């Protein structure tokens, strides 16, 4: 489970995101939608440890995210922003790239990426 409490993200002097409480249970899918400037990307960047919040606490399975090794954690997380940075290749190869980085067997990569 992912839990966010009292999260605030600031850009300069301006608060761009305030989240009192958010929980995502194992097996749940969360879609983050809202108008421009609502803080969607900021929330995803903070959860992925690519942006430091001004305040708040994020836990994953009861452990604070800051206790996780940053690089090791990001290798287990998938993040797709509005303008993804894809390689100049096929949809299959773009989908397979992350699976290959995780050193999944070729058959498993083919099966998962083929579902995209």
C-alpha cells in the first residue's frame, strides 16, 4: 500500500500541491486527472522520488520512502508523464524496454509487451 499524508509541494513561493491524505491499496489502479496546474505531475514526481516535497510523509508498505534506495526504488516503479520520452522505435520496443532493464526473460518480455 502507498500512503501519502500532509504532502505539500512548492515551486518557489507558490504551493502547487496539497494532499491531506491519499491511500492506494495493493492491486488498485490510480488515475490522476485534473486541469493544468492542479499538481498531477508534481504528485507523480514526488512519489517517484524525482522531486522533493516541502513537507509531508509518503510510505510504501508502511516504510517511509526516504528509507528506500532511490535508484533501486525507481527501477521498480513505472511513470509515464504527459509527454513521455520514448525511443524512436516501435510501440512494442518502447513497452519492452523497461522490462528488459529489469532483466526479465525474453519470453516474458515478449508476452507482456505484446499485450500493449
